[in-house]
């Protein structure tokens, strides 16, 4: 598509790739979507339940806070129950990092400079290497080191980048290179400038985030402006949308951001109008209901929901399934861009859901058949070998 429409091309920054559990981050891997639980980690049951909801929403990686020994004691059970890699969030207490690594965390979120002596850093690195853990360096404008605040006078892009480079050096001095880095700020201008500076300075994967972004609406806007700016420029290998909202909502917003830029394609992409007096049905309530009822769809497909015939037919031609409002509670349904049949208002919602589910099943069946055919060809070329060492991220 990019060769036909070059204005859609995003050239991603070249970074080296690391592994977070079985999920590749950086390089040519898909940009991953993360979130963080807010249940007490010591309550393994509640945390696992929340992780399951985030997995259902599509989370690739999930972070849990480990502030005390009760949390790291529960971490092993949580890791075993999770279907995605678990990142242990550690602040200051290096022993929590050692315990989390031994408990099976796929990654440690820690700032090496904040855990004490060089020997403590060395212990954490040894534990990470022994357990196959990656490390995420998390620089934050709200917790910059005192010497950098004195040097620069306030949090600024240069201070965030310098902090990140200082932490990176501590890991590199111990021959550890399986790390990714974030330079987050709640100020969009500060965060974007810091990430731009860091992207030029290092080759490691970058974890994007506008920290403390706010509630669902305001935080989504700030995150989309900041991270959207960076993603459009090709910067970013994994992200978290930091909202004062449930973790699974963060995941959905993250995927919507990536879908808008064509960087991920999971689930239903809805094209809908803002509605006006011409609408043949209640567009707003219809879209709300469809987005809720179609959350379980994982395969990529598109759905247009337009209230009238002004833009409806044109939008429907570009989507897999479309509905355009008409008069007398009778609306036109489009399949693969072509007018197909009418549906009455009372039956419309259930009818669209059935059409989307049927289309998703059709796509899944075609993809399964294609994979089976490719696997058969590959087995034949290897003389029947079935060995598979592929590295994967959740299927889209």
C-alpha cells in the first residue's frame, strides 16, 4: 500500500531487537501494547483476573508493581497464570528485583542508578542474565536525579536524555544489553522532544508513554498527540497509554492509536459519522453498542456506520461491511463495498454483529488455510521436519 500511496508511509527508526519473554521488541517486530495492573500484586487472584481482562483486550505485555516482599512472593503464581510476559515494576529496592527475576518476571522495570551501589547493580544484572530477564530503564520528568535538576534548573529534554544515558552506561559497564528505555513526562512537548533526542543517541528499543496523562478523554487526547507524533515519525517500539481508567481501556486506546496509523490492525476498525439531523438512525448509540459488542473480534476488518446517504455510500465502498441510514427505518447494507440488502431499524444492531462475526470467521478460516499450506510447503522443503523455532507476538 505504501508504494501506491506514499503519503501513508512510516519509516520506522532502526533499533536492535530484544526479547521480553517470547515477545520481540524493536527491530522489525510489531509495536507492542502494554498496560499495568492496579490491583494489589500480593492479591494474586485479583491481579490474575485483571490480567485476563487485559489479555482479552489484546495486551502484548503487562506490568505489575512489586513494592514489597508480599508482592514478589505472589509474582510466581501470577507469571504462571499469565499468557503474556509480565514486567515487574521496581523502585529503589534492589532485592525486590532479585526476587522478581527469580519468580519468573520477563522484564524488570528499574533505574539502575536508583538502587544503590555498583555491586547492587551487578547483582541485579546477574539475576537478570540468569533468569533471561530484560530490563526497562524508566526515566521520568517527575523523578529526575537531583544533580541533573541542579545542572539544568528544571526538567528538560536534555536532562531526561542525560539521565537515560547515565542509566544505560551502568548496564553496559556490566555487559548487559537486553534493555529498552523510556523518557516519560506528563508535558507533551517535553516528552516528545526527549524521545526525539534519545532516538538519535541510542540504538536500543524505546518504550513510549505520556505519563500521568489524565482521565479517559483528556489522557487519550494528550497521549495521541504525543505518541502519535513520535509514531508517525517512526519512533517507538512498545507503548503504554497512561490513563486514569481501567487497564484494559488503556490497551484498547493503544490499539486504536496504532490502527489509526496503520501500524497494527487488530480488531474492528469503525468508520462512523458524528451524526446530524439527516441521520436515519441513532448513530451515536449504535456505534457505542457496536464497539462494546465487537470487542471480542481479533482479526482485522473494517465497518462503516453512516447515518445518511451523503457520505455513506462512499465510505461503505472502502470497508468490509457498511450500513447507511435511509428513510422509513429501512437502511442499506454493503458487503465488500457493494450494495447488498436492506435491514430494518429493529433488527439492525443484531444483524450487523452477525455479519461482522461471520466475516471474521471467514477471514480466520482463510488465514488458517494459508498457514497450513505454507507449513506444508516448508515441511516439504525440509524433508518433513516439523521443528519450529519462530519468535512470536500475539496474532492479529
